[in-house]
C-alpha cells in the first residue's frame, strides 16, 4: 500500500500540464486585486517585481 502511494505521488511530481483558471475566476481573485492595486499588469511582471524581496514582503 505505501509503495503504491509513493508511486502515485512520484507520478504527480512528474506532471507537466498547466491548467489555466477561467477568466472570471482570475478577475475575482485576491491576487488579481492586489496586482491591480500595485499596477502589475501580468504574471511575468509579478515575477519580476517579486525579486525585490524587501518590497514584496514589506506589503
């Protein structure tokens, strides 16, 4: 049983698919609201801004 569970977990760790949330869900999310407040336009810009740890965690 434990070995079967381990194999199931390993398969999940190898999963490469990405599931995009519906646009309506994104628009209603707290992350989107926070990004809008900070004039962050997209995911790539969010990642770039988050490199400034002092700014990012100072929020």
